[in-house]
C-alpha cells in the first residue's frame, strides 16, 4: 500500500454516484426485471468512466465506485449461497427516538430502497463470476487511466452478519464464522488479482446503535473485538499491507447521540490486520476525536496508516480546502506526515439510486479534498 512520500495522498471510501443507466441495470438484476441489450457493457463503461474521472480530479488511490453493486453489503447474496427473502430496515436508535425526523427523512427520499436477504441455509461460495467481472472491469479501467493505485470494496463478515439476520445457524458466533469462511474467497481473489481491498466494517461502530442497541457498551466492545478476530482469521492468507478497512457510525443525517465513542473503539480497531484505517473525522459528532488518536497514540501500531474523513458525505456543503488542510495536518502532527492519507467520512453512493449529496457536488467536494491535501503537503514538507 502506498505511503505519502512527498505529498499527502488522496483517496475516498469507495462508492460514488451511479448514473441512471447503471441504477436501472442494478435494480433490474435485483428484481428480475427487463435488462438492456448489453448490461455488462453498461457497468464496464461506467467503471472506466468513473476511474478516469477520479484520476482527472487528482485522486491518487481510486475505486470502481461500486458501479456493479446495489449496496456495500447485500451484494453478497449473488456470491454466497444461503441468503434469501427480505428484512425490514431497522433505523438507528437515535432516529427511533425522533420519529418526526425519521418520517421527514423518509418523505425526502432519504431512505434507500433495496432488498435485505436473510440467512436461511448453509453459507457456501456460490458464484465467483461477479467478483471476476469486478476485477476485469477495474483492471481495464486502471490500465487506461493509470491511477497511482486502485481498490475494490468488500464487506466484512460482521457487516454481513449485522445487516442480513441469521435464521439458520444455532448461534450468532457460528453464523459470523460461516460468513467469514464464505468471504475468504473474495478477499483472497481480489488481492491475488493485484488490487487493494477495502473491508467495509460499519459493524464495528454503527452496530452499537442498531443490532446491539440493547447490549451494554462493555458488551458491544467485546463483540467488536470478536468481529476483529474473525475478520483477521478470514484474512489469514492476505498480506495486511494489501488491505484497508473503513469504520463508521452510519452514513446518514441524524443526531448520532447513541454512537459509541472512538476512545472505546480505537484499541479494538487497531488490532485489525488491515494496514490502513479509514474513519469519520468530519462528522460533527466525532470531529473532536482526533484527540483520542493523540492521547492513545501508544496503541496505534507503527505500521498503521490513518485515513481520516476530511469531507462530510451527508451534506452539500463543500468544505473549504483550508479546512481540509487543517484536518490533515492535525493527524499528521499525531502520527507523522508519511502515515496520513486524505479520505472521506463514508461513501457518496452507499446505495444505488440514493445519496444525500448531489452528484455534481460530490466532484466539487473531491476537488476540495485534492486542493486541501496540496495545501497541507506544502506546509508539511516545507515547500513554497
């Protein structure tokens, strides 16, 4: 994985807005609807375009924008057996306590519509074809646009277990282990293809105020530690420096008053095998928590890279480059300039056809990310 050598490298969490053509293909596949004549070409062309646009914008470490996925977790039903049906979406405890806000968000279209399958049978690898298609599309796009590096998102075992309820395995722990073994083929396949992988793990934070809302904070931290153990085992054949991991409290506008604090999570998260850790740092409920990294610096392994979110992904405000630079310099002063990359709080297209940030504004925000990283780099490396 690339480290900053003479400037702060730029990246983001992965998902980007899909075009209507892409969204139509994804939902037609999801609902067994009518597909266009060549749906694979629609996705392939979208990956090529979004990678090229990221490179043009100045992003160093790019993704495929998750063009081939309807969401970051439910896509696994097409790759693993054992999942079927649908599950009602369960809002976070902070929104449950404020039903008027929950209703308002729903009326504004701020509730993504997609199917959440349940585990109803034994989990096994069903089809590696979609993964191979992701790899081929990304490799072709990288060859054409020539970014510094490219990554593909993949769900953590804990995230899958969090969002797809278990109705088959006798215990939640047995379910978690089965998911991990099923996902191992994807983790290893993506890295064997020469790509970075990003483990999306909102279960490590958002799980506190959703699935585990009725557990104590101490219980939840223990569960998060178990999720890390299982993830590390699933990554046993994957070098840590080929993996990055994203942790978040949920990519939605809400009070977030039930979020577990970073000071409780940091010691657990730093035991994960992935070398780079992406986390929310622009979210106004957590932007002050850079101090946690300072105060618990001794618990951050020397080989870990930090990728703080310096852009919000839930508002259409475009952060000023000077604010981006300030946020980056704060973390660089904690762990060193070579160990910090510029990132975003979450994805801009967490679900196909849904996103609180206007697609045009997404690219303005990413331009500010690049410009802010350039300002920070000049200061950190002492250039005029």
